[in-house]
């Protein structure tokens, strides 16, 4: 900087000047989505927060004039399309909406399996189809899709959830191979267990889940922020050394992972409960 | 009614500055700078403490926003414990600007305040219309056990000739601390000129710290009689 204070923004400034950028955050009613929306709003982004939980959206956006909220179910393609038609193509999309009911594979009601796939996988497809064309036309954008470490290491009771998140991974991999050179940065975030309302509801039912290390949501968001400085094709974001080590083990020593995960949650009865992430 | 901040993150640095010009700078408040560092007895050589901090408020009663603080450690007029006098407090959102000025008399004004708290080195700039007032970078320190930072402090402020005291409670976690470790670059702004006058351009910090998660509570302000 020179004496008169005229500087170009530093390379660390992922945050743009006020009012020049817009962000869409799904699952903004609670958990990771809520904190992500608040952090972006704090940094001066114009944020549109989306969830099916209207009360949760109200809490997230309280006293935040540059945050706007819409009740929208990402499982509904027309609703997502209409939303993006209304707000325009955002510069950054953080798609955190998802659900994670736990159930033994053979006992999970089929309509619940369908719902998990519809929200977690098709919800991702709907969001991507609504926002990516505009980002490609602009030649830039940041498209952050939330998957889960469960897509890499599948524990008992997570069959539908892990299958849907694995589909998100595959979809994101195809996207980055098709559009890796377009100027749009695509990220597929695979967090381990994160301290969110969804996880707290699961721990109430399965205290064993709470005995593993649980990551604060801020660390996941910090990892995403850092990942955006990396090259466009660097798709996966694995927050925390343990998640990276777990994925490494799964690739190179799958038997050890199997031994650990079989003990993680023991299947029981009447276990299905729908919970909603943010 | 106390105002609660449920989630904030902070990086800060403390600098030793000559006490006499620091006192001149805050004379308008009627408060006296604290000179806690043992050293030369001659009054002209005494050092006061200037604290600079940048804060990201994510979840709290004042909404989400970024803030930069220029504060001096002060001795309260009634002989109580050392407090922090907030000399300048730019923020980047309107709600907190109005609330801060009217409820506590904090010297808030609107600026662009880009903050990077995700990287190893935490950075912040304060800009007005694209012109940089200052930039602060804070290097990572060593992890401190829980509750290492001061849990209770009185914050002092002076707006429109009224000096106020605001009891301020903090619950930090993820605290890292180190000697030195901060770099301040001053630009073009009256406050930057004031800090330059204290010898802070390119100065070495006494210590710097980062707090990954900070919950806070601000009680109502009371007027301080001069």
C-alpha cells in the first residue's frame, strides 16, 4: 500500500465489496447452511437463504438487511427454477439442504428412501440445473455442493443417505469433468459428523454417534473458504485431518474401515426419523 | 436487557505506544490511559497499550457483520479494574451501526471491512470508498487452555461528549496467543494518521491472539461522570 492508501484488494480477499455479489444458500434454516448464510451476510454479500423451515429462516436472517429468505423445497424442480428466475444467477451457491433419517436398510419405508434421494440427490440436480447455465454464461461462479463423508465411508443405518450422497459425488465429478475449464469453481464438500440440529437429533436416538468426534460447523466453512483459492478441478473438500485420513484408509485399507464402521452404530428397530440439515 | 452474541470470531493485537500522545488522543473522553508495563519512571517514557481487533459477528442480536476496533487500555475514574476505551469502531452493516451508537455510544461508522479468518494468517482491511484506511495481519499463535482470555471487561466509549461504561462478558474458545505476530499497515484516514502519530506504522506488536469462537454479552451502558 502506498501512503495515500490506494491499493488493489489483496489476494486473500475472497470477500468482494458491498453489493457486488450475490449468494444463494440452501438449507439456511439451521446448521451449516444457517452459519454459512450469516457469514456471507456479515461479509456484505447479498444473500438469499432458502429452506422449508420458515421459522428457522427467520432466525438466520434476523437483523440482517442484506439477507433475504424464501421458503422453497429443493426437491421441487419448478420451485427451484422459479426461485432462480426471480433472484437471477447468484455468484456463489452453497447448497447445504439435505435430510438424513437413519434406518436399517430393510426396515426403511420405501417412501422415505425416495424422499431422501429426492431431497439429497435430485435436490442437488435441481439446484445445479437452475444456476449453472447462468454461471457458465457469465464465465465465473462458485458452486458448492454438500455431500457427506458417509459417501466415502458408509456406516450402518445410513443406506439411503449414503447412497444419495454418493450420487451427489458422482454427479459433481461428472460436472467438473464437463465444466472444469469454464471458470466456474465446483466443490463437493464431504464433512464428517458436524454439530448441527440434525446430528443432535440423531445423537438423542443413537448416543453411540455422539461418542465419535464431532466437528464444529465453523471448521467446515473455513475449509470451504480455503478450498475456493485452489484450482477449479480440485473438486473435493474434506474438512479436517481425520476425514482426509479416513478417506485415505478407505482407499488403501478398506478392511480396517469395515471393522470400525460395523461397530459404529448397531442397527435396532423403529429407527427412522426424518431430520433436516442446514 | 443484555445484548447477546452467540458466535463471533476475532483476531487482535496489542501494541505498546507512548503514553503521552495516546493520552492526548483520548483526552476527549476524560479517561486516563493505563500504563501497565513496568519501565522507566519518567512520565515521558511511559507506555500505554493500544489494542486493535477485527471481529466477524455471525450469530447475534445485532445481526451478522464485520467490525474493526481501535481501543486503549484505561484506568477508570473510580479506581476500578483496567478497562478498554473504544476509540474507533467501524462496522459494515447499518443495523449494528444504529444500535451501537444509540445503545452504548460506540464510535461506529460504516466502512468496507473485508476479513479473512479462514486462512493461517488472519487478515482484515478497513476501506472507505475503495481507499484503504488500514490493514492488519495476525499470525497464528499457540493454543491456550480454555478461558485464557479475560472473561469480564468494562468497555468505555465517548460519543457526543458523553462517556459511557458498558459491562462486557466474554466466553472464548479456540484461543491462540503469541508474542509479536501482527503487522499493521496504515493508509489514508484520520484515524490512520492518529495511529501513525503513535508510531504504529509497521510497528511490532507486543502480542497477538485469535479466538475461533467467542460468545459475548453486553449489558446496558451507564454514564461515567468526569
